[in-house]
DNA sequence: AGGTTCGACTCGACCACACCTGAAT
DNA sequence: GGATTCAGGTGTGGTCGAGTCGAAC
C-alpha cells in the first residue's frame, strides 16, 4: 500500500478498501466496486495521509490532513498543542457513489463534481454510506436503512454530541422547514414518505423515538464544491448539472427508492474514531460493566443497525456487531450500549443546553428504551446442530423429553400422540 | 386517587440423552 | 507422548406455571 493505486499503479491512491485491503484511486475504485453486487458492499474510506497505509478515520481541520486512528493518536494524543486540533470523523462508504456524493461525504477533502451518468450512478439507489462505525446503507433490497448524511462529527468536544443535529425522517413534515439551506437539495420533492433532513432545533415527530441518536450530526460542512473532479477522477466533467438530474444528491440523501419502512431505520451513532474514544471515556464512569464490555467488544468495526420491525411502527431493533458478523445472543441481548445510547443523556453528557428539563428528556428516553426492550426479540444461537437435530425429533410429554419407548403426547416428526 | 381484578406477556424450569470435555489409565 | 476409556457436564426444544405489567373497573 502506498501513494499509488494498487489497481492501476498510475493514479494517486485516494481511498482504502477494507475488504480488498487495497489502496485505490477514485477511478479504479469506481471500476472495481461497480463490478458486481458483492463488491459494491465493500466499505471504503480515505487513506491516511500520514502513513498512507491505513484507512483514515478522522480529518484534522488545522493540519488539513486525513489520519488513521493510530496516526491521529500519535499526532494528537501525545501533543498538548495538537490535541486541541479540531478533528472530524471521516465517513466510509460503500456502493458506487457519484463524485457529488463523495464530495458530500468528504466535503472537506474532495470537492468533486459529478461525472454524469454512469452505470454506477444508475444504481445509486443501492449506495450506502457508513458513518465509520455506523454503517448506513440504503437501497431497494436492503432492510437496514440508514439515513445520516452528515459528513462530519465533532470529536474534540464531546458536548457536541449532545447537540441537536440532523436526522432523516419519513414523516410528512413540511420540507421547507426541514431542509438545511446549505444542502442544495431540491425542494421539489413530493414524496412525503421519503426521508427528509431536519435542522437542529426542529422537533422530531413522534414516530421516531430515537431522536437522541440523530443529534450527533452536523451538516455545517456539507457543501457541493465541484472544482477538482478531473484531478480526482482523471476524466473531464461533461455536465455538472447531470449531478442533480441523475440523482446524486437525491441518492445521497435517500430521496430515491427509499421505502417508508426502510427510512424508519435511524442509524446515527458516534463514528468509529470517536466512539472508541467515547467508550474509553465512558468506561470508568459506566455503572454497567456489561454495557461497556459490549461496546468495547464492538470497537473494531461495530455496525449499528436498526432493523425496522414489521408491523410495529416506530419500533426498531438495535444491534451492534463486529465485522465478523458474529454475535452471541448475549451480545444482542440488552447489550447495554443500546441502553446507554437510548438514554440520550450519557453520563458524560452536559446539562441540557437549552435549559429544558433534563429529567423530562430522560424520562422520555427511559420510556422509549423500555418500549424497545419490551419488543426486543432474543435470538437463540444454536451451538451444536447435532443436538438441535436430536431435540427436533425427540418425543415429548407436555414439552418435556421422555425416555425412548415411553408414552408421548407430542412427536415432532409425526405430530401424533401415543395415547 | 387508590385498590382490585383480569388478561396479556415474559421467562425460567423441566425432561432425556447424545455429545463434549477433561481426567485417568 | 499418544491412544483409549470413563465420568461428569452441557445443550437441545416444547410446554407449563409463576411472576410482572398495564388496562379496565
């Protein structure tokens, strides 16, 4: 891995693909990851500009450099002066985003315009964007739908996390009051089932319980500068207006092909870089060791996923999992992290900034948490398939296993009774 | 407003036995 | 040190019943 694209060996590498463990230029990134549906799922992010070998997780505004966690720690964790640098988490993404979308994700780095239509952009509905640890994706075939479109999260000041931010919504809030001005988002959208952006200070409609989650995001740095496309993509921009016509922004913000149910999935959590830091900070103060353990266990690349519950409006399963995709039932069960997050007022959080009643917010959050906990399903993980196979065919009396040959009232195989 | 009743719901215990694990040989 | 034997522990699913909770009265 290095400065040069691992694929073409010519262009300067810009993004890092974790799945391929490869550094790619944006052009090759598009080519490689538009090859098939599986490759589209690869999570990519910027390359650390210091070590040029690891995926960047934060962007230092002062130094104007993207850094991996290690370099960030080396550069900011040990120096008192540098530690005050304002840093921003860097989104990872999957799918085949257009240049405009990349510019939205990384507005502070990539001021790129759209290339116009391409096979990739024709499938922008499948695009997903991950807020680092929080993998956010959407598409017609996906149930786990994210919505955060924010590119950055303040990590220097944890109090930022408690600030009202931006979230996507699917209710019918008038769009004029919901779309930040700096988004250049078309205001002509008529599909009220589509996600919308809410400005800080606006009230989250009732159906979405987890507004607390979505307060982490800030759209301030979302701009759509389209100047350096050629440098980044190595091609000439034909028509930047196609960006909008082809749904670049719309796709980015999920205004295409997003079902109402999918948009119910509200996935916004602290980004990987910041979350690890937060966890570290949380742990000592966390009264629930299991909660902290659960969070720590996911720190490698935790994926926060809200799964809309069919038939239960406003409810969603919250789960954390690592990249391995494995998680024990215990991890699922009341992982604690969810409860902490759901509380909306973590122990490190500041007093309510607007002077409103913290106790009221807390009680609301507790109510929401209890409601979710009530509807949560605990999936059992079968460790031994052979034992399951035996249990599945074992005869029972009132649900209890009986000795072979004894009378039974339930036979899983024949559903018959011996008496 | 406080107490009682009732229905809905959750969750642990129970059962037999093949399989797993670790100690002993 | 490796192979074998043995004993004890574990896990599997459907049902029941105790306990909890909220709504209705």
